[in-house]
């Protein structure tokens, strides 16, 4: 029988966030529904096994679970006692740039700047932690792919985003990363002129 509580509290929030990140929304890096949903998901993943399994003991078996604990705790307490665990969650929009100057929106990424581990992709860390719980507890989640989505591969003359107040109550700036495909691999790229247009629907 499917483990409906895990599906409802962990799998579905991850899927909802995954879907949202594939839309070209312009988001304030540290203040939007996306960062709120991410830290809420981190808390759900972190505390799922309680009271039988203490979150602080899981990092030995799964380092990603240790990172999820750090993210969940930092979202509640802001400044952690152990500076090595300190972290900040923010959003960045990713574009692929072609040689002809065309731009393709790939996805928004939720990044974690961790004092010890450096820059991490939250969705990747969360996915590894979810898979850890599924294996550790023998959970039945049915047919679930858990694949990180990207937007449609459409190129435009400009890099543009849409501002939707529903997902971001206030936006003064947005964080963008430009990437170029070299031998099939996306690498950081700094175009000579980087202009990102933001439209409000």
C-alpha cells in the first residue's frame, strides 16, 4: 500500500516546486514563494522519521540529510550556533547562450550557499534525501521519476523573465547565470553585454 503521508508531505511538495522552477518567473533571490516552499520542504524531509530516528544522526549515513537538517534549522533560527552549518537559500535564473546571441531559459535554480559545503543545488540535495528515506524506511511511493525538469528549449533574441506577484510579493532585483554549451556540457559564460528583460503579465 502506498505511503500516502510521505507522498503528500514530501513527494508532492518536491514535485510542485520542480514544476514551478521550470517557468521563467522573475524572482527576488531570497524572498519568494520558491524559497519559502524550499525551506518548508527541507523541514518536512528533516523531521519525517521522528521520533524514531533523530535527524542529527542521519548525516553519517547520508550527507545530504545533514545538509537538509542545516537548511531546515537555518530557516527557523536564522543564525546557527555552529557556524560550519550556516547557510542561505536563494534563487537564480539560468539561461543558455548560443554563439548567434540567442537566449534559452533553462530553469530557475534554488541554491544553497553553505558555510562548509559551498554552493549546492537544493533540488538535487532534497532529491537525494528523499531517495534515502524511501530506501531506509522501505516506503512505497508508486511510480515516481524524481527527475529535475527544464523549460522548453526555445531560443529568443533576448533573455527575458515574467514577474508574477502571486509568487513574489516584492522584487527589486533578480539573480541570473548565463551558460554556454561546450561539447554538450553547460559551463559558466560571461557575455559582453548581459541584459535581462522582465515583463509583468
